[in-house]
C-alpha cells in the first residue's frame, strides 16, 4: 500500500512537472504563429475543444448528468473570463516578451487571496499581507517598468503589462469559480471554456478585430494545432491528473516550473534574458507565493499576534 502511494506521488510529480514544462513553451507557439491574439485564442479553443472532447468521451464523462443549470451557468461565465484573459495574455506577449508577460501574470494567486478575503470575509493576518506586499514589490521589479530600455516604447509596453495584470485578475476570478464547482470535473470545465471561445469569438470578432482565417500559411497550422492539443489538451490532462496525488507544498513548488520554463525559453530561443532587477522581482514573487501557500511566518509569533 505504501509503495503504491509513493508510486502515485512520483507519477504526480512527473505529470505536474511535464504539464508545467509544456505550458512554459506556449510563448514560442504564440510568437511563431505570427497571428493576432484573437485568432490565436480562437484556434487554441477550437483544437483544445476537440482534444478535450475526445479525452472526455474516452473516459465516459460526456453525459448530461455532469451539468446542472447552476454548473453550466458558472462554467459559461468562467469561459468568458478565461477566453478574455487568454486574449490579453497573448497580446501581452506580443507587446512585452514571453518572460515578462508570464511573470506578471503569475501574481494571480495573490488576487485569489485578496478576492477570497473580500468575498468570503476570510482573515488575512499580518503574515499574508506582508507576503502579498512583497509579491507586488517583486511585480514592479519584474515588470521592467523601472528600466530605461523600455522608456522609448513605453505606451506599447505599458499596455502589454496592463493586459498581463488584467489577465491575472480574470484568471483569479476563474479560480474562485472553479472552487465553487467541485462537483464538475475540471476537464469538463476547461472543455466548456474552450467551447465558449470557439462559439463566441467569431461573433465578437467583427466588433474587435477580424479573425485572420484567409492569411494562415501551411506552416502556421502546426503552431495553432499545437496550442490546442499540447497546451490545452495534453497539459491540462497532465496537471489535473497530478493534483489529487500531491500535497500542497509539492504543488506550490512545482507550479513554478511554468514561469521558470517561460523565462528560460525567452532567453534561449529569442535572446531576451531578464535583467538582474527583473530576476530579483521574480524571486520575490516566487518566495511570496510559497510563503502564502505554505503559511510561512514573516513576522515573529508575538508581533504577528499583536497585529491581528
């Protein structure tokens, strides 16, 4: 029994690490497809929907009993939020870089904590507030807004940062909705989100930006299919399959494989390494995230109690 438990944890580690590594390479697909964010997200949703529908059908999960009016309504809302943040995130990559957009986006766990406190009256405590403050100091450093090299392209760069930050808020909202949908399999939730994007994006495109169907070259299709099958189908199957097998501390650490991979990809493939202040900001964000998730004490016990 004990050996089976250890084997399950090892498999979980491999699966979550594999999912993080895959997600960390999505920026290459975004850059190499050479298409607008709206078009990229549409095809991510379309091919992701096909991949997840095939997997869920194979598992026997595509039944009416999986959805109620409440779960479908919440899943639809989460789909609108998820698709919107995907569009913002992809456009942020175009305007900043893979590494910067990914690092800024990964402050979303702190929005979850703050939203949870506001909506559910959860007590934060001095330690958590301290870690959140450290994370946002890290965000300022990691964003690169203090670097002189970004001044010349300031408006475009700032818009990209705002899109990544806004996307992190939307994703935090999706996370809170997902927590209230524990009865719905996460694979089906993601499938619904992809279906929302596949159906809704062509409807809103005429009012926002045209989908570039007529301008897609044969070489671009590989990148588009990859975003759907690899980064939306396979990666989510790996991540969702891993989470139940692992403890919170292990998950908290392994989730940072995604942004660290994205940083490495940007430096190795495109030669866009983060500066020392940006790397320091990333370290602060990672440390603060671990501090919040693992309940690390930031203040001495007595002082923390007096602050509460």
